[in-house]
């Protein structure tokens, strides 16, 4: 039996986006919106859907956590040998999406992905809680099949025994795990409005050089 949502609708009335008064850089607006989402207690506003597409031309999407907004892009951490890692090795173009329902906002970022340097990944790995460090080793290869939950738990327990918490033996930083940075090429900010008259402003960088200026356009909703 089908499930019908055609009578479900919401009027979006919480904000507006004015092309004349927004910052000249999308990084500033992204940080403003992120701060507002944090202030409004949006749960994990830094959780983003990451879309990749490998050589098979089949897009895949999953949530990852944004860990840093840098001067040129955004960083997340994952397993380099995962399905997404494979896609990225084959095609560096990616798009991410944030949707903050509480603010009726969507942000869409596209750019090219590259691994960050291993020292930076190691520094973040060492900052993570011990159990998350162990978890990264259990999930290898991430996206590979595992026979059962028991198998995962046995591996977890074994690693906890090999690298007890608060011991002198730190959990080694896995070579298969680390950060990716998406160098931002385009950002679209979407603010829901009444009557489907939503505001959409897209920033595109004028050249690939660092600190290049950005042009904005309003798009039909
Ligand atoms: C809220 C949330 C946060 C997540 N954060 C991450 C993350 O930061 N890194 C990561 O590798 N996977 C994260 N995941 C798991 C991914 O969505 C995904 O299941 C996993 O990375 C495997 O994806 P893949 O098979 O496409 O490589 C998160 C999932 C959720 C729901």
C-alpha cells in the first residue's frame, strides 16, 4: 500500500535573505548561520550529507560531521578505505548539504576534496575519546561486510585489552583513517519563505586563487 504525503505542508516564515546585506564571503555567512543554529540548539548542526560519485557514475550520500571551517574549505574525518573514500579517489568532486529545520534553512556546498596532511589528522585522532579511537580500528575496512555484531564486539574488546584506557600505550593512529578537506567552489544559501517564494542566494568564486572574490546571484526557488 502506498503512503501519501500530498496533504502535508508547512509555510516557512522564520527568516529572509537579502542579497544586498549579506557578507561578501560565503564563509562569513556560513559561520553566521552555523552560530545561529548552535544558539537555537539545533541538534548537531554540523552534521552534513556528503554526496560523492565514483567511476561507476552512481551517486551516494551519507552523513558525516563537519569538524572545521578553514580559510578555504571544510574538513571532515573518515576511513580512507570506505566506500566514500573509494568514490573520492576516483572523483574528487563532491557536494555537501546542511538542513536546519528549526531555522528553515538549507546550505549546499560544492567543491573538490583532498586528504589533509597526516600530522593534522593524527592531532585530531589523539584528541578523540579513547573508545572512538578504538572504534576506528574496529571499523576497518569501513563499509566492508562483517559476519555479526559479536565479531565487532570481540574485536572491540580485544583492542581495549591491547590498548587500555589511561595506559602508557596510546591507540596508534590508523594509516587508513584521516581528514578530507573540501575546497569550496560554490555555496548556495536557502531560506524558506511563505508561498514557496523562498530566498536562494548562490556564491561562486571568481577564480581558483586563494582569497579570490565571490559573486552572488539570486536563483529562482
Ligand atoms: C549523525 C551521523 C554522523 C556521522 N559522522 C560520520 C563521520 O564524521 N565520519 C564517518 O566516516 N562516518 C560518519 N557517519 C556514518 C556515515 O553516515 C556512513 O554510514 C559511514 O561513513 C559509511 O559511509 P560509506 O559506506 O558511504 O563510506 C555518521 C552518521 C551519522 C548518522
